């Protein structure tokens, strides 16, 4: 019975180690539910895969050149071992990879699973158009292809497929081969948009080892993916390895040390490139989320402004006649005031001329002292103004998240009882969301201090209420610490039922009393940091 299966994988392909796929810089990206992946313009190709599962001994498949390199030929011996398959591949009739463009320096042998996942089996190194290589894989069903690549450590094949496996009559495996459709990165993805490749990769010495060329190419491609910005540590390590390899080559240290360091540079550059793409995607998602929140806030503000404008228009219409009469009266009063002011000015000028001689002597004597005093006062006023502006800005930001009031102790943001589980100190999701926003605000003001005060109503014993207030305050402190608020800048107190803000005789009053208050203070907002507060230890989670 013939079993032919067509696998049509999504354009989105997860990288095995970092949960990302490779992408061209200009391509758009879309988020998935949990793991960020990148969308790339890829092309598809179909080949045959053989299921070697439960087959003992060895078997062979032919390797035949594609339309890109029809003279290429070879075979692969696949031998089953315990828990793995060993592959010995031979190729001949191969041409240098840079025939497809200077950015292509080598070939890679790939195992393509029936699901379309590509696994890099290793580099195909040519020797006068021939190559022999040995590889091991734990895959059981796959097809083999050979592609031209910029360096050996790539994680997804290019569309320059120069050879693929051909199932022979004597190939052992499942009775019928499986048609596999897999994804390839298009030619031109690795091309340089800035510097000539011959200068960047080949330099002035075209006889340098291939590993060194590949390392230069890997660094170039990683930089084009902005790895120097988004994965600077790994990218710097890759550049350092390349620099060391270049130094080894200049000092003629031999191919082995040069190749070892150069291949390390290639692998590190590929890791930095993939990490950069992942972080760029995370940044894009965060920016989109922030923009959506801004749009929502703007829509709400516009609606409120429109309602206010309607009320204001009605008020202005009702008072239009009164305003007109008052304007006329004000004009008349202004004319009289102007006449009086002119007369007073003349009198003042006469008095000023008489006193000028006496004032000049005194002014010369006091000028320096006054100038210094004015400068000091301006500095003080500016400092106070900056503190007031910062305090107002912080109050506005906190009010956008929690109800916040300005007090002599500082800015007090109140978390109501509904943000906790009933009679528990575990934070509800809404509480965590609000605290995450508060943490984001406070991180912008590193000199601030935070006091977390827990309060309860009068229901229950004093000991129970005291313990519950301390644990709720500690839960808030611990969550803020998870959001990177320095624990040293946070103090915690529990007051139990001792500081009600409403009557405990009613349910609404008791609900107001069940709260956690975040007291934000600091010299930078004009509030002197108070005395010490008792610290509550981190409680176990309920």
C-alpha cells in the first residue's frame, strides 16, 4: 500500500535553542500566544524523506545535484546504532560556494524531518570539488539536502539547494518515501547593503583559511541584524574571537588554532544574531502594547473633554449677556484707571528725580549683597519649583493607577481590599497589574523611598488583624521587589485596626479601612524622609 504524505508547515519555524526563527531585517513580525517568533519571507521546496526507524544495519541513498549544480553527485550511507543514526556522505563535482555570490562561502548538509524542520548536520568542506563527512543524528525519519551558506553555523537553510537525496531501489526503510515540504531563506538575505563584500569578507588576502572568511561573514551578518545593539555582550565576544583568529593568521600560527577560534567566533555571532532578532521582536511587542494603552487613554480623555466642552458651552451661553455688560463696565473703569495711572506716573517721576541722588549712593553700597541674595533666592526657588513639579508629575502618574493623595508624609497611594483574596494576603491579578505599573513609575525615580502600610477593619481579634495587615503589606513589598524595586528602599508596617479612615460600624466603612497604603517620600519631591519603621519579614505564600 502506498503511503504518501504532504507536510505543509507554517511559515513560522521555531529555532530549537532560543524559540525564534530567522528573519530578514525588513520583514514584518507577528507575536504568537506564548513564544515570540519571527516571520520571514521564505520559499518552499519538496524532497523525499526515508523513515529509518527500527532498521538494523546500514543502507544507502544517492545524492544528486539539482538544477543549480547538475554535475554534483554522491551517496550517503546511513547506519543504525543504538539510539542514533550515523551518516557518511560523499560528494563530487562540487563548485565553490561563492559562485552564487561572494556572501556564500561554504556548504552545509541538512536533515529535513517530515514536519519540515531543518537540522544542521555539519559543514561540507570541499577538496578539489570533493568532500567526505561523517555526522550523527537522533532523528529517525528525514531527507538529506546540501545548501550553499555564508558560514557553517546557520540554523535555517538557504534556497540554494545544490544536492538532495534520491531514494534508491535498495534503500532500506519504510516501503514508500514521504514527500517533505520544507522552508528555505531566499537568496539575497545575506547580501551586504552597505560595504562591498570582497573588502569585508575576503580582505586583501584571498588565500586566508575558509574558517576565517566564514567568521568575517558571520560577524557582518550579525551586525546587519543589529546584534551589536541588542546582544552586545555576545557580539563583542564574537568580534574578540575574530580578532584573535586574525592575529593568529597574521602570526602564522597554523590552521588548527586559527580554525578553532574562527569557528567559535562563527557560532557566537550566530547566537548573537538570533538573540538580537528575539529582543527586537520583544521590543516591538512592548512598543505596540504601550501604543495601544496610549490610544485607549487618549480615547478616554477625548470623550471626557467632549463632555466637558458641552457643559462649558451651555454655561457660556447662559452667561453671555452678563459678560457683555461686565466688559463694558470694565472698559470704562480701565479708562479712568489709565488716566489716574498717568497722573500718578508724573508724580512718581518727580519724586524719583528728587530721591535719585540719595538712592544712588545706597544702591552702590548694597548692590553686591543684593545680587548675591537674589542669586541665592533664585537657586532656592528653582530647587523648590523642580521638587514641586516632580511631586505633581509623580502624583499624576500614580493617580492614573491607584487613588493617590498628597500629604505631609508624602504621596499616599491606596490599594483597596478588593485587590486581595478575601481574608488572605495573596495578590489578585488586578493588584499585580496595578503594582507592576506603580513599579514602572517608581523605577524612574531612584532616590525615592517607599513605606508599605497594611490596615484592617475591626472585625476579628487584634492579633489576627495585626498579622493580616503585616502579611498584606509584605506581599506588596515582595511583588515590588520582583519588579526590580530595590528592597533596601522599601519599609513595611502593619497597623491592624488602629488607624481607620472611616467608621467600622458600616460595611462600606469597614471596606475603606481594609487597605494597603504606599507612602512615597524623598527629598527629591520635597518630603523629608521620616524615621525608622518596623520591618515585616517575608511571609510564606498561602
